C-alpha cells in the first residue's frame, strides 16, 4: 500500500502496539496480492518470487507456519532427584540423568519439546512431573529412562511442586491442586485449596502440605498455611502462621521439623511436633545470602540443608535443629538455578556464569558433603550450553558457537530429531561462527585469540587446526565475503583475512571503526558494518571490498535506532534490501541507495534481535521465529511467527538457513530448530556466499598498496565533518605519485597513503532541483536507474528519518511497566541531610513521589520494593496495589554493610520470575556506591549482568561522598546516572524518572 509523502519530515509519535495489530490483521490478506502485483516479478519469472499455491482442506490457500523440530543445548532451569536417577529441566526439554557413577553423570534419555520452559520438577514413582512457565503440567513416564514419554498434560496455573506419597501438590496463582498420580493411570485432580494471595514455595510430607503465601492486608509478613491433605477431595487449612517479614524463598520438611529460607538470608527451623502453630526453635544467617535463577533454591537431605547463594551453595548442619550451624559455601561454575539433594550428595543445576571470573557452567554439578565443611566437587555434566552464533554445514550440521562451552555440532536431520553429535572445547569463548569450506572460523571473545580455526571435514570429529591472535584478541562478530573473512574486534576494529586457503588464512588489512561492531552482513562485494558507541545512536558503515581484499568506505549513515546493547542488533543484506533488527523492531533499508534509506518498519510479537536472508525472504529470531516478506522494501510483512521459550530472549541471537530448515541460536534456550511448512516458501540459501566479479578466486596481485588513514567519524557528524574510517594495511606503504588524483568510480577503490575522501555516492537524479522533487512517491518506479546517478557529489553522514506523520501520548496507553525500586538500607542512610531529614526518609519520600506517578491498578504498571544492607530483601514483589507498596516502605529497616550487588541481583530475579513479557522491565537503584564488604568491581559486574538480561537499569547516587565512578559504571551510560549530592534533590529526580522509565524508546512505534 503506497501513499504520497510530504517533505520535510515531521517526526511525531504513533502507538506501536496499535500499528502491530493492524499489520497482523492485514498481513495474510495482502501477502498474495503483493506477490502477484509486484512489478519486479514478471510472468516469465513468477515462480522464483511467488509462493506456490498450496491448497488447504477447505480449498483455500494454506498459510505458512513453523513446525518446531527440536531444541538442543540450553540452560538448566529445574532438577528433581530420586535415588540414582535425576530429571533435569533444560529450557523446554527434560533430560533423564543416570547418577550411578558419582563423578560421571550421564544423560540417558531426553523428551521432545514440552511446550514451555520447565520451571520445577518432581518425581512420583515412575512418573516425572514438569511445571511449565506457562502454568501447565506435563507428566512424563520414566519407567524406561532411555525412552521417556509424555503421557498426560494438565492446564492451569502451577509453578511450584511438592510430593506426598502418590499425591502431587501443584501450586500457582492463588491456589494449590492435589493431583493423584498412579502408574498406568491418567493423573486425577482430586482436590483444590484456594488462598487469598499469590502462592510461593510449597513442601509436603505425610498427610500435610506447607504453603507460603504473600501477606494479606497492610501488616505482617508472609503467611505459612498448613493444609491437611489426608482427604485429597476435601483438603482443609489447619492453621495459618505469620512469618518474619521477609519473603520466603524455599521450604523443606523432614520429620517434625520445617525449614524456611527467607529473602533476608536467614534459615529458620520450626518445630511441628506441638499441637498449635509451628514454633521457631533456631536459626542461622547465611553469609552469602539466598539467590537463585529458579523456583527451588534449597534442598533438605539427611542432616543437611543446601541453599543456593548466587555462585555458591551454602551448607547448614541441622543435626541439632534448635541450633542449625552454617558449615560453609562451595563455589560452583555458574549461577544456581535449582538444588536437589540425597544423603551425602547435593545436585546443582547451573545456569549461565553471568558475573564472569569462572570458566563455564556445566549444567549439572554433583557435590559430596564434607565432614566438617560445606561440600566438595565430585562430578559434573557439561552437555548443557548456551548458543551465541550458528552456521549450517552441508545444509545438515548446525555448527554452534557456544561461548565458554566451545563449538558444538548438531545433526538437524538425525533420526528421532535433532541431536548433538560432537563438541570441541578449548580455552576460548566463542560468540560467532562462519564456514569456509570445511573450516569453521569461530570468533573468540576471550583474551586468548581472535579466531579459532576448527576442521569439520568429519563433522563428528571437529579438530582444532590453529588460532589467530594478531592483530588483537577479543572478536565480537565474523562474516564471510567471497574468499575473504571479516572480523569485528573489540573495541573498535575490523580485520580482513584472505581465506583462499582456509587452513592458513592471511592478514590483509585492518580498519578503525567509529564504534564497537554490533553486526556484520555482506552481499556481493559489499560489506555492511553496524557500529555503536555508548549513549550514541548506531551507525551503518557501507564498505566496498576490492579484488585484493582491501576495503574502501562508501558511505556512513547514522540510523534512527536506539543504541541498547551490543548484542541487541541483527543485520542481513540482500540484493534489494537491508534488514536491521533491534528487540522487536525490524527496519528495512534500500540496499541500492547510498546512504541506504530507511523505508519500512515492522513490529514483531517477540524480541527479534537477529536476522538472516534467503532469497527474497528474511528471518528474524529472538524470543521466537518470524518469517518476514521484504519483497516490497517499503512494506515489510509478517507472514508467520511462532514463540520460542527462552528465559532471556533479548540477549544475542543468530540464525542460519539450511534449505527449508532454520537453526536459531537462542542463547539460554540453546539451539532451536524449525521447518517452514508448506515447502517452497523459503528459497534455498546458496551453499557458498555470492561472489562478485571484483572478488576473483586467484591470489591477489603482488603489487603493494598503501594504507589509508583519516580521523574516525563521530557518531553524529555535523555538516562540516566528513565521516571517514582509519585503515592500516599489512603491506608496506608505498608513496603515491598523485596523492590528489580523482577516484575512478569504475574501478575498485584501493587504499593509498594519502587519506582519500569517502567515495562519492550516487544521487537520486542528475538535477539541481530541490530534494523534494525526487521523492520516491513522485516517481513511478521504486528507485531510479543506476545509470542516471552522477558520482561527484560528496556525501555527509546524517540521521535517516521515516517520513510519517503520527501522534502518540506518553506514556503510551498500551505500554505498561514492571519496575523494581532498589533502596540502600545501610546504616549510612541514617545520616542527616542539610535540611535536617534522615537520608532514608528523603529516599522514601522520593519513592512515594515515584509511585504517585505510576498507573497502578487495573493491570497497569507494577512496582516492587527491594532493600539491601548485609544482604538483599524483597519487601514486596511486583504488584499494582499501592497499599502493599506503602506497607513495604514502612517496613524498611537499616543494618550494617552495603551489598549493592545483592540488591541488583534480587531485583533481576524478581523481574525474571514475575515480570510480564509485554511490560517494560526496569530497576532504579538508589545507593552511594560504597559497596561493603564486596568490591566495586563485583557491583559493576552485577549491574552489567542485569543489563545483559535486557532490564533497564537507572542509578541514583545519594550523598556528597558518593562513589560516582562506580555508580556511573553501574548505569552503563551517563544518561542513566542521576547524582544527588544533597539528598533533598531526590524528589525532582524521581519525579523525572517516573516520566522516563515508563516511557522508554521501546514503548513507541518509532523506537524513539
């Protein structure tokens, strides 16, 4: 659908969700019409660019859909142990693990896709039960562990599980269901017990279930309900007891003792032997606190309780329940997702190592109980991994860059479903991969190398053949263009290698970039580099690759896109269009124009942050898979989409084609593999990248060329500034006899020792008329002929705007926020402000101002309250009820020390566990930045971890002696750090934040 446009552009706002709904409503109806009417698809050539007519049962034309084939790898999310068998939840799949040999656990069986991320597991006899993130229950027969099979499903809310004999207590929402599970019979829901508040952890033993719920009303902390399930059809709440005002993270029961782990880091023992309410008899403070990425952070076995403490597992001796004793904390290789235990053993399901400093997470670690200490490492299972980048080898083998877990090879056409067949694990951190023949060029983000070269002649036996360390280590992206390979290096360099002999690549040249490499794409002899710098909008650099591998900058343009995180961008190039993705937004650009013009935008139903091309279609991948039609660059259309469950879909993703099969690197969801049906919609991708005539296969000429250099461009050049890039060649420079000679546009640009001007771009028409006369809407064809473009006008980088007249209010009526308010509750907050008020009171007044500006109630904004001192406490989980938030603020109490990192991690855990997918998720951290007893580096690492999860992080510094450098580093960008040397300045800062945080760039159609 086309319409005339008016220049100059008036950039106002339009509600993105409304546009997305409209696009989805008309996409299917317009798809075939657009293909039939496309002037670039003549009758003689209709087949390659028109989808085949596939008739559905009703005689109509079938709509394409994704068929999810499987998932390989991924991050563990839950665990259950029974005897010498464990069930491990890994993203959407359940693994059956043999624990017979302590130091060599083995995966002996796997289920297929269960439909959503596994959040909790339980084992009853020969049945494993998985609670899914979408609330459903899946029952898995494990009588034959090597061939587990799904036998039944139950819909409804269920996030935490407990077992009492043959009964399953499944709790979620505001109720618990009692399910009878018997071998060979379908599960039977025999009873339900409702509560007035959201249900938390649950434990069960014998005839009783113990359920923790959030506080009811203004006062008090969480409540413990004891439920009699002797008669499952009529469960009765025997009594209710108020617990210490700190959120309950875990419950465990053994004999006549109940153990409660709370957010404050305290483990308490309650005596259940009395007739009345449980009586607290003893307690111990866990120095490492309590933190977990899952719903099961503790386990009880024998005379020990094991508690997840971030990157450690704390052990507590409960041989004397009235005096539990902390034994110690054992470091593990990753954030703990869940804990299981048996006498003498603790089983740790590890998530990613987000905070750095360790080698890699294993997926499952087995620890042995030490006599007088915590626990000792015994064995590990390293088959779980994250997927960062992917390439397809011989259209059958997915080659996955798996971070610190090395290079993984997956057979996507294996009998019974995709499966991993080989792995290469070295001292590397692989974040991207491309193939040159049988050699994988894997970008290494560690300090050890730039590229790892791995021979895949036999995919089942990958073999390292070398590593490239020069000119610098730490690569962030890699792409192939003909016989050359381009590598983006940290912090701001591009290296070109000649890969004519893939086993012995040769350095050709390097180029200084204006920012970090966010994404790379190629088409023909053209290389596209998306770069960015903190607090700057991203830039697109268009390079021509010469026959000798040297690159010349054609143009640079500042794109109208937000700079979020280096992992949150994707780039694909084709003959007609460039496709850029960021979060859930896809932007199309005219690939022929210089600079490429922004022409179309499309909002997706999931967070797409990577794209790849095949024929005239593009795939965007993030929290799901989407097929996008970009035959008309002005009107990209969503054709088919399927969600894919991932804990953090906003993190770096990648996608690759193999015929009709698509392999998507989904980070913590591993490698997602799907096929598009009906067949024929997705043209086969060429086995080798297209090579332009300028890239011959013979060796480059021996004539040395000089290196080009110039000042790197700024992110937002002014008209007087010419954006250039500084290049240095591996060849010796040779003086030019004509340093000011004009550039011949018919020949590839070769760098000289004199900084050349950026090659002249073509203009729309050879006319002196104003630019408004050459509007795309004023011509009959989509773009002018290339022969009509002169090449003498200089080009200056500029921001590209989409010409639309739209309106929108802030905050958008369809965009709401989940915000965690993280408050420093250390003893330093008792100091007085110049106005005579305690710092903590000034902080709470500012927070109340913030709450007044939110749209609480009725499914709108929600907020949570987290405080930190020697540990972190979630005083109130995310809620839209102001009275509960006010009640939480009234319970803020001060204590020694300042674990800012614990506060950030607790906020991130709350957003991950309870944040809505459709809401803007952010945290506001109030602190003076003086961490104690941890280091500033630990705090900054925790903040970086939260930002990598995709959460907005705003930092408010308080007091004249604040550690401003640390606070600024926590925020990541200067615009998200708000110093308040005088605490009385907090109210206007929070009044500003209440307008800024709920109105992020992602909340608008234009991403402004």
